[in-house]
C-alpha cells in the first residue's frame, strides 16, 4: 500500500471512504476542509492499495503555536479512520502526519483514538474543560439527573416559564464595550491580532485568514462573527454558533479575544455572548476554556465546568511551553468540522 495525498482529482474510492468511515458530507465540505480547490496536497492523506482500495485516511488542519519566542508549526488531526483490519495503515498515516509538522495534536478524540494514542506514547493534558449553561426547561429535562429519573421530566417541563425567569440572562448593555457584527474579518484585523497575540500567548494562530477559513468559509455556515470594541477602539473578536443536537438548540461561544487585564471585559463578553445566544433561542450554551480569567468569567455568569476536553500530543520542542498553559477554545479543533 502507498500513502497518497488527497486531491480534487483523487479516485472516487477515496471520497467514498470519507463518506462511509468518517461522515457523510457533500464534496464541497472536503474541498473546503482540505484545500482541494487549490490542489493543496499537504493536509490530507490516504492509504491506497494496488487494487484501488482505501485502507485508511488522516486529515489535518494546519496552524502554528504562537509563543513569546515566535511561532512553532503545528497541526490538529481532525479525521483519522481505517478500514476493517487496517490498523497498521492507520498508524502509518499518523506517523506520516507527525513527520510533516513540528507539533501534531488533537482534542478529545474518539474512543478508539483514546485507546490507541497512549500505546504510541502520546501524552495527554486535561486542563481545558467544557463549560455549560442550561437556559430552558427543555435543556434541564435532557440533563443527566433528570433524564435518569423520568418522573421528574413533566414537572421540569411544566416549570418552563419559571426556568426562563430564573436562568434568563440580562443584556449587559454596550458601554464601554461594544460588538460589531461582520460578514468577514477584514485584513486590518491582523493589527489587533498582533496586539492580542503577546497577551494571550501561548495560543494557536488567529489571523483574519485563519478566522475566515474556520468561521466564514465553512460550507455549512452557522457562525456569527463580531469585532469587539473598547471605548470605540477595536480590541478583539467574538465568534458564536448555534446548531441542533438531539432536538435542542445548542449555542456555543466558539472563540474570543479581548484586551486582557481590562477589568470586567471578559465577563462582559461572556454575558453579552450568552444574551445573544439566548435571544436566538438556545436551550443551552457551551464554551471550551483553559485559562483562569475566562473560566472565572464563565463561573460568574453561572456556567459550570462539566468535563475535561483533553489535548493529545505526540511531542513538543524543548523550547515550547507545555499545553496546561495554552489558551484553548472550540476554534482550535471544532468538533463540528469532523
């Protein structure tokens, strides 16, 4: 078997493998995700058999870890699958991906991934966590404690008006901070990124190009993008998303940067984002956070940490900070892209 780069001209068997073993998506999704329109063959690879069969696939989202000392090439692997009896092909593809970047990593991973990676001497950091705020009776009825006690479901649903009063989030207003909804991130945003980069390092790259790729050009859409202003000066950004999960409307605070150290700024961002998602009808809101200031802002807005979101990585350069100090959000490896 040979390792081939996925291209727009790749055999149909490669795309059939993606639909059957990873997710049923339109060709436009794979074209966007792996840069196939530009014939970029360095982001996705598959094992091709002599008979035309496909034994495995791995797909990467390239980025860079920005530290105080500069940028370190990095990539998230977001799709990794093998055919029946092709575990060796999967390991070979992972090794192939490791050789193409300095830092290779993933968030959470499937059950099979979490079982295999320790055997390959990958390391795990569980500092990031998933924070949740339930806003409606429907969300409360679907939560673990209630779902395990069916007799509680009807009383909880009957209390829907009270739930709105109790869990509802107030609009924090827009003084001295303000949001400006946009269609795309302008090139000029890179000046803001340059200022925030030093404050938030270590974190993954968030240029206007990166943000537009992840949250504007995504074929399935669903993202809302904002510039964040402080006293009318451009200070950062906010990205939100809603989608349907098991009949509930899930809201997500996907990513945000702000003037770090400005009192009350992070809490205002979380509360304003929560209010926007509440007004959009979200039953509950999720946010991935890994640093104390964002975690404290979430806690003050009544979010609770539900579970870790492990970072798996295979190696770090000697001068690279370890992941427990990285600024991590949904943006870094959004599971909706899988």
